[in-house]
């Protein structure tokens, strides 16, 4: 019978395989958390595919207002009110 650091101590093939699996699991968990954080940040900022802010694309304030109305973000009364503010 072998005591100490022999094959029966947990550092043999079973222990090494177990440690490797645990290390792979922890790396996968860390990657998943990082990807989740990146996804959440992009969701709150409109995403990377959204491009630069509308003003950076050369759109006028009236164009932006029309787009918001078309998307249903504002109703007709609010659209007309803001349009009057922009024109005057």
C-alpha cells in the first residue's frame, strides 16, 4: 500500500483529469460572464451595429424627429409641437 504522493493520492490520472476539467469549466464560465457583460453594454448603448449618433451621420434635427415619429416613439401632437419648436 502506498501512502503519500503516490498514484492513490489524488494527483494521479484521475486527479489530473479532474483538475483539467475544472480548469476548462472555470475558463468557460469566465468567458460566458465577459460575453454577457459585453452584450449588456451593447444593448444599453444601442449596439455596435447602430453606428455613430444620428448627428454624426449628417441628419438634421427635423430628420431625426421624423424618424422618431415614424418609429412610433412620439405621437402626432408631440411631433407637431417639436416641429414648431425646430422651425421657429
